[in-house]
């Protein structure tokens, strides 16, 4: 099968780029002496997670319990559910553990820890719980210097079948940075504050065997990871235009693209109309502090080579507008005739991937590109 055989829009994975990204991250973690636990919420795909594990990853991180169930059914047992645990989900988590899944859950408040401990005692559920630490004010977590950290640790350590397994953090604010110096500083802040939390728990007589940090920008920017046992990162496997703006990759490293077809023109406006709107690309326009505005995505030819100056500047539900930055291209119908296949690189690979039920693996072969296997992806919670 070849690209022209695919219905569009379609999600494509450049397997050579993806494998290069996997190797780059794994080698970096190996050189820093830490285990690597990729976040599979980006791809939600068994075949890709298996490629990450084959490269050396130890366990996975998920963002939904349904992901945990499906990856566990595929034979992956070491799973961290890195979203705050709500009491109604404890039954679902306990069922996975009963089946043999080495599931770790997280808590970042005394209320959450109390609910977990109470359920564990009532149902004999041996939850391993990690405490989420706020190292950058990004989203959630308990402050490493707070009294509540110790309270949470005590509630879990004394929670009967529940055990305190460690601490974890995510420096999501790194997505707003764009210089090596700022990224290195954030990586060190993430490391040092999470390690501080672990040291405070241990000083209080509480166990803390695991210290888990990570985001793609900080994982690729950390200079040393003393005190850390593992790193987590997700979007690196595909990369995207946000990561290119952050400065940890080039657009030429982006492994996910959307194949689209030109379906019409507005020549007086310099527009080509394609069949990939926001239902294919998502509405994600990147971060507020981006250096380059790629619109809804960077335009490439069918082989994946970037076409300078052209982006997906507008997106309706099923229609995308391709145009040139600056002066309108009055010859756009000649440059991109109806029926032309193009690719669009996404701003946010996780959001774009979520628009599709499957990925088409693309391999570089003599004489062109070949469409390989179709890889299903997961949905739901």
C-alpha cells in the first residue's frame, strides 16, 4: 500500500523519525543513570509502547485507568497512573491490582490519601501510592516544604494494606520556556524539589524508595539527576511544533503528521482548501510564548518535506485553509492542484493523535515511502 491508497485525513507515523526519537531519549536516560518510564498518553498505542520498552524503558505511565487496563491486557504490568485518584475510581484500580498489575496510583492531599487508606483497609486493597509534588506551580501536587506532605505520607504509611511508594512530579511549566539555560534551570528545580520532598519524608521515618520526575523538555535538558530514580516523558516519541518552539527538537524530528488532500481553492485570497480541519488537527494552537506561529500546523509535501512559508492558517470542522505567510499566493491553485496530497505537522501531537482511531506506519523504501501496518490507538476512560 502507498500513500495515494489512503483515505484522508489520515494519521501517519514516520517510523524512522519515531525510532530516532526513542533512541535519543533512552540513551540520554541511560547516560544519566536513571530508569525511564515513558508516558504513553501521547500515542495510546501498544505497538509504540512495545518499541519504547524494547529500547530499554522500564514500565509505563498512563493518564487513564482504561489505558492501564488495555496495556496490562497486552502484557505490560508495571504501570503508574499519574492522575490524582478520585474515590469512585478506587474499585477499578483495585481490580487491576487483583489481576496482577503492579499499578501505582498518586495522591496530593490529605483528603485523597485518607480516602485511599480507608478503601484499602475496608477492601484489603494493597495500593502502592506515590505522592505528587508541586515543583513549579504548574497544575497539581503538594509543596515539598509543606507540613501536609508529611501528613499525607503518614496517612498512607499507616493505611493498612496501602503503602507509601515514593514521590513524583511533572514540570509542565517547562513548555513555556525556550532557551537552553531556562530549561536546564527548570530541570534542576524539578529535580531538587522532588528530591527535597523525598528527603523530608525519610527524615520523618517514612519510606520513599521511588523519586520520579519528568517532562520532555526537562528530561532532555537535565544536566544531572542525583537522587532521582526514574524519569517520565511522553511527547518526545513523536515530538511536535510546541516542542520545536521550546527548542528541544526540530520540525524535522516530528514523527506524527496528518495526510490531507487539496479539495478546492479561493485563489483571490491565496487559499488552498484541504480536507483536514480541526476535527483532524485539533484546535490546539500551541503555547502563548511560542517563537514561531505555525497556525494549526506546518505544511509539508507528501514525502514529509516542509514547504517553507505555508501553514494551515485556518481550520473549520472538516475544512482546513492552507496559505502562505505574508503576501497571498495568487498561484496557489497551480502550486497545489485539487487532488494534491500534503502532510501537516501538528502543534500538539497528543491532541492531534486523539482525533484518529489508528496510525499508519510509514517506512522509507527504495523508490519511495511504503505504508506499513495500521496501529490502533485507545480511547475512553
